[in-house]
């Protein structure tokens, strides 16, 4: 999506194309006995080949495959020991026309300066989150792309889907079984109610469950209690509007950035203890 020409390549492309147009005719030629023509000034030919080489390099960098083929065809003709002059001139004209026609069919998205940090960013929520929650990777990457493209409502949608991966990992960590219907409807409210019960049970459990270590009990209760509070704010403020059909809510840059901040905090906190494939002890021992 983001393999686009930068300003330097665009300027260079315009310059080289103008050079190509100015060299479509060859005034210095000599005719051979085979009724073929060859350039008298080899420097002129080398100059044309250099221009086409530079054009080819630009198109290879930007993966414009058809224009690469046009350059290779022209180079093949110019590299022959004897060339037909009208054919050569026609080939260069065709090369220029083909390049311009091809580029006219392509559209490029300009990314503003404040969106450049999001381009191709696959660790938007942090590298530990990327490692421990790979199921969220596509949504995290899509959210970054949406920020770069200034599609902020879509960015929020993908951020919340990534957060949902964390929520389900948290539910699994606390041994909460989700019904198929719940799973299909992604009912955050019902999941949160069960998590709140788990946190309450941790609070009232005797310290003996932790081997008498009150500090570890307090640490565990605080960890899950804070996560539930963060997730509740997702359910109340964002999830209903973005993910459910019929919503007319849109988000601007600042609102989306605010949600990004909270999703990042949530997922990084989860990643400190939980992952998609691992769970902690029912009662922590450290």
C-alpha cells in the first residue's frame, strides 16, 4: 500500500522523461552498406542508455513492473550493433508515451508529516505486544495504516479489535469459558461481568492461597482490577458505537489518538503477564 514514489523520485522521473523527449531524434548518423544506420557519436547513445537505466531503477524501486518492461525493450533495441534509425526514434517515443500513460493510471496517497510515523508500522502497541499477541498483528498494522491515511474511525475500529484479542486472552487466563454465541457477538459486557466476579473472588480469598504472601495477593488483585477498569471504559465509550451496525459515530485525529493511548496501555499491561498461548497461576506465587 505504501510503496509510493517519494518527492526525489518524482522530480528525477520528470527530469529524465524530459531528457528522453529531447533525444528522440539522432542527428549524427552514418549509413552502412546494409542500409542500416548506426550512431556516429557513441556518447549520444551512451547518454540515452544511461537515461533509460535511471528510469528503470526508479521503476524497480517503486515496483512499476510495466514501465520496467518498457525500459528493457528500449535498451535491447539500443544495444544492437546496427539499428534502424526510424525504428530507434519510434522506440524512444513509444517508451516515453508508455511511461506517461502508465503513470497516469496510478494514484498515490500523500501522507502528511504528522502521519509519517505510522507508515509500515507493525509495532504500534509495542514490540512485546507484537510478540505476545500475534493474533492482533493484522489489526494493529491496519490501525497504523489508517492513521497514516487519516481514516481515524477505521483506525479506532482496528484498535478495538486488537484490544479484543487481549480481552479474550485475559478471560482465558482467568479460566472464563465463553459461550459460542457470546464469542460470535463479541459481547464485551458479559465477559466483563464474569471478570469482575473473578476479581471479587480474588479480593475475598484468604492469603493462604498465596502461601501467606499478602504482598503477592495485593499485586495480583491490583493487576486484574486495573485491567477490568480499563476494559470497562472500552465497553462504555467506544465499542458499542464502532463495532455494532447502524452506528453514526466518527472519530477525529485527537479522539483516535486518545483511544490509541489507552489501547497501548492496556495491551502492554497485559503483555507483562499474559499472552495468547500462556496463562498465569490461579493464585500467583511471585
